[in-house]
C-alpha cells in the first residue's frame, strides 16, 4: 500500500532543505527548520545543501517542490567531483526514487539566477 508513491510508514520526511529567495534576490538556506546562511547564487557552481556530517541517514526517496520556474540539478559527491543525480524541473519532481547513502554530500547547481520571491523545498525519506 502506498500514499502518493510513498510506501506506507514512510510518509513523514526525516529531513528537509528549504531555499528561499526574497524580493531583492538574496537567497537563504534552511535545514530542518533552522535558519542557515545567506548566499549568492553562482551560476555553474554547485551549492552545498547538506554536508557529509549532516547526512546521517540513508535516503531512498525525495520529494521536491520548486517555484523558481527554472531547471536545477541535484548532485552528490565531494567538491569539484559532484555527480548529477536528478533534474529539478519547474514545479518540482514530486516523489522520486533516488538512493543517497548516509555520509554523502548533497549539492544543487543553478543554471540561471533564481527569480525573486521563490522557493525550493526538498524532503528526504528513508
């Protein structure tokens, strides 16, 4: 039995990353509800959203919402050696099966500057 593609017992995300760009173009990263750092989007560079130390649990599914209207990439791996895992399309991907092992660094790569007043939310499921 499943609910919206998520197997029974896995409906609650164990972690969440949220990136918000305000009305003047400044972006802020939140992880599990905690305010993170303000950053500037650098096109073509990978942005670390979850460090090796923060990723303490295996991920089997992700759910992505994106209001930026632009395609982004979700990647894994060490700095300067990131590997593309999935595309984040405008609107998001919904629930997708993606295997990410504990202790893996997660990154985003922007292809264009995000629109102001936009948000990207990634929920992680075991």
